[in-house]
């Protein structure tokens, strides 16, 4: 019996979704959400397909040969990294599963359902034993191997890939960005994710935070956010070698964002990876804006103790606290984040702000704030053109891949945005 009997996600079969309104159970639809209805219908259809096939696989009265098992994409997130390096691979893996009509699983994310709503059981361990001795291939394996040629201009349903039962994804990066340049899938993206905000579209369905955590986020936002909100994320622990991010540059970037605003109720939300840095930014902001009479400004932050180390990832603070901070940043109208840290870019990518026509502002590191900055540093702050996460491996693609792959990657309007990121560290 072959259980791989439907073609819901395949890029060549997305027209099988059927009536969008029926598939999504929508009766009243906000105009801002109309462009995501095709993806929502596809997502809901995938859930039904996944649950149906997995139920058959787990039937104790049925035995399957390897040849009968459905093909799968398995994401192996590195749980010793932070959210900024953990979530992109999950989003990319799910995207690949849709484009290749494979089932999607996550291997090693313990207690996923503690942090996120789980629409279908994607725990690899429930079916892994069935796939022993199966053919497999890594599409991405951190910085040691990335099949950029396949992602950028190949077909996930070609003969070579179809021979592999398992496609593994192990990455810290938003590694799937080049697939939006892939000619094989242009029509799919134009129809399913027309604004090409892939991370946002997928994460708002696949990575919806658990209701208990969502309640904390909403309660904090309801009490503290105003008509205009700026989020700041300071990352100091993982700084580039021999460099610092001057605290005053964050408050000065906020000052630029407030140019021309008058009589506005403003909240500035601060997230940081250490208590001292957070305290210094709050102090700098208060010094800068206490005398500001044009607007009402409130400086806010959560009470998570950043001096505590996560026992698994060794990251500062708690797992829930990090997720709350990231989600609150995503609710802000503008962001000022730290170069070299994926945390802020993932928060931006998670944003559901329909008014966002630009990405976050990025504070660059400097070598020594005591010396002449005009001599040492060329760029102090820059504004990203998109909220999509950056892709630090794009530099490796541009340098190491063949000319055709690089040229196709550069047909994407966002290729410079994806590439304007820190070097792999």
C-alpha cells in the first residue's frame, strides 16, 4: 500500500487547493490578509494530508515496505543555538516540503508544543524507525555543505532528488532565500506568497506561539504599547572580534526615527542579552528623551533576568522570555537592531505590521569608540529594505558558486538585502 497518495503541496499541483474561501473557512476577510489566503488554504490542506498519511503510517496492523513510504523533509535544528539561528531552518524545511510534495518533520525540538501551537504532529521520532536504511541526502548542513545550485535553479522533483526518501536540513541560517529566484517556482510564489515575505507567511502559521505565552505578550502590549512603537534589540555577548556597539548609537537612531513627530504617544521597547546592557540603553534613552516636550515617550522592557543561562543553549535568559521579547519586537512599528545577531532580524521577519514597507535599522559595530570614527568605520547605521531575515551564507553563494547560479540568485529583487548581512561567524 502506497501512503503517499496526494499532491497537495507540490508546486506543480497547487491549483488542486480548490475554493480558497471554503478551504480556509473564512467568511469575513480583512483586505490586508487577502494575499495570504492562498497560502492559508495550502497550509490547511497540508495539515489534512499530513494527519491522514501519518495515521496510516502508525497503524499497527499495516506493514510498509521502504518503497511505499512517503518522501520526507526532516529539519534538524541546532538546539544549542538561539531563536535567531533555530527558526529559519524550520521555515525553510517546511517551504521545501510544500514545493517537493513531501511530508515535513522536525527532529530534536523537544517540547515544541510548550512554546508553539502544533497543528499536526511533526515529531520525526514517531516515524523515524520506519525509515531505517532509507536513502537520504543533506540539502544543507550548517556551513560545511549547502546545495545552492539545487535551491537557486534546480528542481526538487528531479530524478536525483526523487531517489532520496529523506532530505535533511541542518542550518543556522535563512538558507532558503535563493529559492525565491528559482525559475521552476516563480509561478508558485507569484500565486501563493505574492509579496515574497516567505518567513512571515510561514511562521505566522507554523510557528504560532502557545496561547499561554501569547496571553503574556498581549497583556504586556496592551498595557505598555502606544500609537507608535519602536523596538530595540541589543546583542553584546556575541560581538564581532575587537568591536563594540556604542549604546548611544541606539538612542540616536531612535531620535532620527522621531524626527517630525509631534504630540504622539510613543513607547520604546528594549530587549537585550544582558542586564547591564539593557540598563545602559534605558539610561541613554531617558537622558535623550526626558526633555522631549513634543511627544509622550515611555521606555519599557520585560523583567526577564538576562544573567541566567539557558541550560540547553547557554543563551542568556529563559526560553519563554526570549520568545516573548522576540514577539514584542515583532509588534513594533520600527526596529533598531544589532549587526551580527539574527535575533532582531527574525523578530522583524515575524512582523505582521501591514504598514511595514521597510526593514529594521541596523547598528554597526565599531572598533574603538574612543578613537576617530570617521577614520575607523565607513557605516554606523543602515536601514534594511525588507523585513525578511538576512542570509549570511549568501556571500558564500556569490563567491563559490558557478556563474549561472549567481546570476539567477541576483534576479531576485531582494538579493542585496539577503546579502547585506554578517559574514559567517
